[in-house]
């Protein structure tokens, strides 16, 4: 089912413009981004904006099938091509002729298949398994990946020549947490859609407090997670409980740290500007360098304390979240004079 690309962020606006520009060029496109950001939505929008929209849109997930099956899925086979090939089967390249072939999770395609794909892209022809005769195809190849294809190339896992062939146009969709301004229009769109689809009267718009939490949440599952949150809200019937559930999900600490940091950052500046002692702006020893040091210490202290509290002072866990070494953590705890709560001060991790 076609879904319009919803969003008002600069990134989404730019992607919408790009879609209009390239829809009829037939240039190969790679769409990149984390899981759930909308790669398939962009592929469908490209197709829908092009002259090919009345032709087939064929999707193949390259990660879902083992190499042999993926090969026969893409290129088809002749009767008797291998044991069990009782009938001829047309491949997706042929089925997508004049339309779009959407190759999802392209980064997972094996090396030998990558060579075959490169051949089709170069010549516009391919031979089904068990056939000598090449078949022509005019499928527009749009690929998607949630991996760093460039890294795959560097590691020798992805053919460089195929990378350049495919990657003529690259569309990167940033994660939802980097474009929170898209959250309200997405909520509006899906609240209306689900109200129609499920005939639900339950779904209510988030109030300003709930919206504040939704805007600062980390959204590791991106728009797909936002849809799931809305669906839970339909069942549970109130935002408060749904939001409480959010903060205990996969990335609770980093999710709440960003809010914490913003609040802390603001209060540090306020405190330091109001400080009427040796660091007062009117005092001779007032120095921006000192202020910066003080502010940094204070923010670092708050973040480390917060993570330690959340992990129950499990220092190993804390180092992973903070991405610092164990030694650095111990040094910071002592340097910044961070004290554990009395009940766990005796425990070690
Ligand atoms: N900008 C958007 N506007 C409207 N719906 C969106 C948008 N982005 C994502 N969605 C919806 O979110 C869900 C996930 O999007 P999609 O399947 O396109 O993500 P994806 O990047 O292909 O994820 P994956 O890597 O897991 O395959 C879909 O139901 C899609 O309709
Ligand atoms: Mg997808």
C-alpha cells in the first residue's frame, strides 16, 4: 500500500525534492539509513513519482534468502535447470521489466551474486539459470541498506565496481531522533490513519507534556517504533502509561540523558552567569576558559552520576554506555568526587 513521505524537516524536504528530480532519470539509487527510517517508503515514492508507476514494483529482500534461492529468485530458471526445477520460473528482473526492482538489504548479497548483478546493470541483460540465452530487462534498480556499504567495500565484502554502479544517487535518511520536528506530523498522519483503519475512538493526541517526552525520546526503532507506540496507545488508552513504558525500553539511559543534559546545560550557564564571586563577569579573574572547564566538569559529573545511578553503580555497564575505559571511569569518579548512595557504597562491580 502506498504511503506518502511525511515530514517537515529540512532532510525530508530535501529528499522530497530529490525524488521529484530523479524519478524519471532511471539512475540507480541507493537508499541508506537505520532500520525503520522509511527506506521502503522513499523507494515507493520514487516509483510513484515516475512514469513507471503503472508497471510492477517488485521487492526482493536479499537478506532473507540463501544465495542459491536468491539467485533463482532474481534471475529465474529454465525447466530442468537443477533437480526440482520441474517448471520454468521467471525471475524478478524479468517481472520488474519497465517497472522497479527494489533490492532490500543489498549489503547482504553474496560476492558471486554481486558479480551477476553488476553484469545486468552494465548490459541490461541476464541469463536465467540453465539458459544460454540472455533476456533483456529494463527494470529500474533501487537498492536499500541499513549497513555502511562504504565499510563493506573497504573490508572487501562488497564489490567496489558494483558499489559505484549502484550508488549513482545516494539518499540517506537520518534517524528520527535527529529530526524530531517530523514527529508531530507523523503522529497526526498515523493517528488519522489508524482511527480509520481500526475504527478506534481510543486514540487521543498527546498533550504537551507527553509530546515533550516523545520529542526527546531516542527512537531506536525509528518510525516503525512510533507506529507501535501509537498502536499500544490505542490499546492502553492513555499516553502517560505508554510513555512510562518507553523510558524502560532498550536504550533508557542514553534516551533520558539527552533531556538531562539539556536541562543541566541550561542550569550550568544560568548558575555561572549569576555567580558573584571570583568568576563574576565583573571580577578581574573572570575567564571563559575557567567557565568552560567548570561547566564541562559539572555536566560530566551529572552524566556519569546519572548513568551510575541507572545501572545500580555497575561500573562495567556504565563504561559501556559512556564508551570510556574502566580506568577512566574510576579516575572520573574520584576526580569529580562522585559518591555512591549509602546502600551500595560497599558493593563492587
Ligand atoms: N516519512 C514517513 N512517512 C510516513 N510513513 C513512514 C515514514 N517513514 C517510515 N514510515 C513508516 O514506518 C514503517 C517503517 O518504514 P520502512 O519499512 O520504509 O522502513 P525501512 O527503512 O525500510 O526499515 P527496514 O530497514 O527495517 O526495512 C512503515 O510502516 C512506513 O510506512
Ligand atoms: Mg525496509
